[in-house]
C-alpha cells in the first residue's frame, strides 16, 4: 500500500510539475499583454485544465470510472482555493521583494514569486484532489 501511494505521489509531482510549468510559461507570455494579476489568473486556468486531464489520466487510477462532471466540479472548487493561495503568495512576494531588490528586473521578481506561489499550493492541491476530487467516493453515484 505504501509503495502504491509513493508512486501516486511521484506521478502527481510529475503531472503537476508539467501543469505548473505550463502555468508558469503561460503567465510569462500573458504578462507581455496584460497586468501581472490577470495574467496569473488566466495562466492558472490553463494549467488547471492541463492538470485535470493529466491527474485523471495518469495519477489517480480508477478516477476515470467516476463522474466526469462531478470530478470536474470538485476539481474546480479545489483549484479555486489554490488560485487564491497562488495569487496571494505571488502578489505578496512581488510587493515585498520589489522594494528590497530595486535593481532586479520586475519580470524576474514576478517569475520567481509566481514559481514560489505555485509551489506553496502544490501540497494542498494534492490532498484536495486525492481526498475530494479523485477519491473512491467520487466514483460512486452521487445522490441529492
């Protein structure tokens, strides 16, 4: 059981790392045409879409047996909480580091801050998706 869980965590980190890299690169490109916060949120949605597909397909085996609509709704809810964490950490670091490092280009401060924000949200996202989005309960029919 422990080995299976360790493999799941490794698959989550790889899939999540790919989704996070897509998020991070998209934010950098989007920042060329929109404000940092807006670019961060749009990039988060792009990474979230990639993450849902990757987690469902490669990480949480048996997840495909669950209701796609139900999993997607919970996935979005878990990620909305994660988006708040990423935005708060990232914007807070930009605000705090910019005056401390006036000679560092703003683009580098934003890239670093966004990377830290993504990393902070990763642990909470894993738990949320494992326990809520793709749990064994999510594959059972939901009754209202």
